[in-house]
């Protein structure tokens, strides 16, 4: 009998956390429309507002600053727009600046025209080049509108933590707005939107053990808001129309609460597992390249290349061994190919990279199985090379 499959793709999506599952099951009969004024509607509204407070607490802000969306991609498309309002006063943004390692949801630019977008380079270590950012903003045409800068807090492929606090100071010194994609940071490092200096932050439910189909755009304050992306009945205080997905949002809230409560213990355990896995990988293949290993990374992520093994081939090989991992981001409709992150870092991206990401239920036995699968695949790669 074959052993159960081993899931090591938590950066793509996390299994449902038990707390989220329990919250959803308890709420399954809260069926009212949360925008109705009768008792059933008020019950649904109360549950959503409880979830909103939990999501707000995750990043250290007030519940009124949380706009629920269908996910991080919608949140990015909502905030990445030239059209804002400061209270009732229109505010025009002239250009979007984004780092070269951003997720596709940000790289596409939302509602900015392509000619109004500029890429910020990163260093060979995969860290956004703050000197380059400063020079770009020095040259920004303020007559066309204020600059907007979007930089992710944790890269989804390498796990490298970006210097967003320093970036925020540069952006604000130039009068710009700063958007931080915190999707891969939530539940893995502490978040404080005020300390970071982000004007807006993006988080996603299913990355931290909540259900898919829920996310949030979180503002530092209520005075500055983007023009709505979805028009209609004016739900979410007019910022995002459409009846809220009550069950998904309730699960989202429970997952964020669990992530906050378990953060310290979870990181310590997962960090030890990653060290064990990386040591086993190096022993099995001394030429394995672990990207970003010299910098600060979140505890759960390994992005590696085995010379001579293409990412697509490696992903299939691991899958046949019963191990689920990713060839880079999983958010591009299953497309495989060269990693734009490796390209931005100046690495040879032809082979691509494979990403292992751990989570709250990963065990030492899982790590041993992963090492065994890695060693088997690395051995086959050597044999194929010798045969050639």
C-alpha cells in the first residue's frame, strides 16, 4: 500500500486550519444576508464584523480599515488604481512603481495603463534595490500625479523578507502611497501596518489556513481610499459591492486569529524542520543551489535549483514520488517556465527553481520522506547525466 501523499506546497495554499473548519461548521446555519436589517441579517452581519476585527488585529489596525474582497488578486486590483479620494477630494496618482519580484497580481498593474508602470530592480540577493527606488522617485513627474509604490513583504518564491520599512520612508519622503503585499508574510512574521509604514496592505485567507475565496485590502486609515473596482449595492461601506461570502469570511477570521496565537511556536518548529531538510538536501546533492539562503527568509520556504534538472521535470518527478511542491508561483494558471524572480536576481533562470514550503502540520517524518525523495531524484539526475 502506497504511503499517503506528502504536501509541501503551503505557499500555494494551506490546508484548512482546524479552527477555521470549526468556525465555519458553527456558522453553517447563519444564512441571512448580512446587509438585511432583520434578525437573520443582523446575525450574519455580527459574524462578519467579528471576523473583520480579527483580520484587523492581525496587522494592528482598526476594523473600519478592513475591506473584504474575494482574495488577494481582487484586493490588488482594487488598490492599484490612479483614482483615489482623500475624503471627498479626488486624488490622482501618476505612476505605479513595483519591484521586479512581485506576484503577477501586482505586476499586471491593476487599473494603471502599461505605459504608467515602472519596474524597480532587485539585487542579486533578491532584495529590492532601495537606491534605485530613490532615484526613480527623484525623477518622478509630480505634475502627472503622485507616485504609488508596491513592494511585497515576503517573496512568494524565495521567502526573502523585503526591507519595506525603509522603503516606506523613501516613498513617503517623495509624497507617494505605499502598498505592501503581505500575503506570504501573514502568519509567518509579525505584522504592524503602522510600524511598517504601509498605506495599504493585502492579505489572503487561504494562505494562512482559511478557505479560498476571501481576502482583504487593509488601509492605514479611512481618509484615503481607492475608487471602487466593483460597483453595485454599496456593500463594504461603498468600497466593494456584492453580498459578502459569510462562511468564507468567518473562516478567514478564525484562521487569522489562530495564526496570531500560534506565530511564535509555529515559527520555531517550522524553522527547525527547514534546517533539517536543507541539511539533508545538501548531503544528498552538494551542488544544490538554495536561492536567498544568505538573507533573511521566512521560516517555511526553500527555493532551490538542482543543476541539470529543469523545474518542470523536477516537479513531475517529486509528484510521482508522492510529494507535492511547486515550480515557482502557483498563481499563473498552472503555467510553467522561467522564474521571473530568478531572472530579476540575475540568476540563470533556464532551469527554473523548485519551491518547498512547510506549514503548521508538517512533521519530522514528513521531512525525512522529503529528503529521501530528493536524494532519489538527485541520484537519477546524476545517472542521466553520466549516461548522456
